[in-house]
C-alpha cells in the first residue's frame, strides 16, 4: 500500500492506494495537523509514502511525527527537470511548487491531450500541459475566496457574503460573486485560447481545488472535474521510485 499526502495552505489531503486504485481518502484542516496521527490511526502500515508540502517547516515536522511509528523514510516531492513523462520548462525547474508539479504529473496520467490544469484554492494556479507532456508555463492569480473576501473586508459598504452568478448582476452581493467568478474563469479561458493560438489544439480544462464548485459554473469551455489530480500525481511519482 502507498500513502500519498498533499499538505496545502488550508487542508491536508491524503489517500492510500493499492496499484492504481484508491483504498481510502481523507483530509483535515491544516490547523489540526498536529492530530494527524489520530486521523491515520486506522491506516495499515504503508510500503511507501510520498508527500507534497507547501505549508512550511512546521507542517513538515508534524507529518514527520505522524509517520515516525511506521519507521519509513518518506519521499518529499520537489519539482524536477523531468519526471513521469512530464518535462518542466520553468527557467529554474526546482522553483515550481511541489503541488503544482504533482498536479501536472496527475493530469498527464489522464491522457486528455492538451490541457490546462487548474488548482483553485487559496491561490488559483493555472498550468499549460501539452499532449506530449511538456509544461509550457502557467499563471498564478488570487484564489476565488481571496478575491471575494478582499472586496468585502476592505471596501466600505460592500459585503463578503456570497451572491449568485449572473450575467447582469443587480445586487452588490451578486456583482462581487459574479466578478470574482468571471475574473477567474476568463483568465483561465484566455490562457486556453493562447495555447490554441500557438498550435496546441482542443485544449481542455482540468479543474481541482476547494473553490472548484464555486467557479466551475463560470466556464464556457467544458470542464473536467478531477479533485484528486495532485494525489494522482503523487501516486504516479511513488510508482516511479
């Protein structure tokens, strides 16, 4: 059994797998990471552990404590020039976040051709991946919740309460919500258009992340929802070691 762990900015997500099949999946708030061993109390001892961490040293230490009873040395993902059929075109490949690298590898396993992989969380990370497995670059913009709350918290007489997506909003709540969704989705769609202009045809959007439900209705293009795309990438890395 393989244990894969994605330590994000707000959530810790994990899954166990035998072969290509998930056996268990779970998550806990980052604020509860010190109790991770309790969340994992029913897990069988894994044969391998692969971890992506963007939450810093304290989070890494907490996970180290949780896995210590198994006496297994975990593999901590770092972006590489190439791995698992994906080529990293970043000017300095190691500067690509490990979660973004895992998401690209996970997207490659889906065999969808040219894709834009979107991780919609605290930030919205947008990645262009060609059918040949080349990461050609990407964007990072504020996440939906960050856009929404920044208006409600910092502008007089505006509210951070959720509204409804509308083409022509007629309330302030709807205007803020619709603006946040459309700003996010149109940035992503524009990136897809840019890929097609330079010759990558039939680009598809692969969407994951905690804000995915909020933004998915704002797309014109078809969207493939794949919430486990980072975990899929971690599993693929684990199988390659």
